[in-house]
């Protein structure tokens, strides 16, 4: 397997009839494993739409999405959701952190959803925060740590 993401001929529109707005036109993209890619463009050009289709939280009108060698059309919504849980991470524009729990607990949430025990999840979250230089913010609430 050499590619993390392969897109073939992705099209996507919103709306119907005279209100139809085609946002993505025949998008082809290969993102090799281990490479960092940026999707750039002016506001409204379709970046979020494209990323949402790659992540399987939005369905394309046509075209094929293959992630880690898996054709996403072979997966049910439930399987897609499970694939996302195991393989995809998001940092949202609005962060979407839970404001009432600590930084370390926020980082641990996906691990808890994956079924890890609480102390194991906290241990791993702590390691990751340390790796990115945020160890001293572990106990802070997200707002305070910005
Ligand atoms: N759920 C939606 N319903 C209708 N139009 C949408 C929806 N999501 C995005 N759009 C439209 O699709 C276009 C691309 O939006 P988006 O992907 O959010 O762009 P970007 O992330 O590059 O700013 C915009 O014209 C936007 O108004
Ligand atoms: Mg956007």
C-alpha cells in the first residue's frame, strides 16, 4: 500500500434544479502514505466539502474514495464510522473541544470511544501532550490553555 488517500473523479453539488451549486468537479487526488498535504484555496471553493468526503462524513454524488486501500463504497455507514474512529483524526476550525473537561481528558476522549480503559487512555494522552510540548497544560481547561 503506497497511498493513504486516492480520489477518482469526485463530483459534488448542493441543492436542486435551479438552486443546484456544483462545488467539486472531477477531483482526482493521490496522497501518499506518510506525506503531509495542504488543501488551499479561497473561502467557499470546496475545501471543507472535499475533506468531509475524504473522511466519509459527506457522500459524493459520483466518483470513488479509497482510504488505506479500502474502497469506501464497500462499507456500510456503521463500518465507515468505525473506520473513521480507527484511522482518521480531525482538528476542526472551531476546535470542538469540550470546555468543561481538562486538556488531557479532551485528548483521551477518542481513546475512550475506541474502548480503552480510563487510566490507559489518560496515560497515552499524557504521552502525546508531552510530545507536542503541552504537558504543563494537562490539567487546564481548554479555554485557559489557548
Ligand atoms: N451543506 C451545504 N448546503 C449547501 N451548500 C453548501 C453546503 N456546504 C457547503 N456549501 C457550499 O459549497 C461551497 C463550498 O463550501 P466549503 O466546502 O465549505 O468551502 P471552503 O471550506 O473552501 O470555504 C460554498 O459555496 C458553500 O456555500
Ligand atoms: Mg472550510
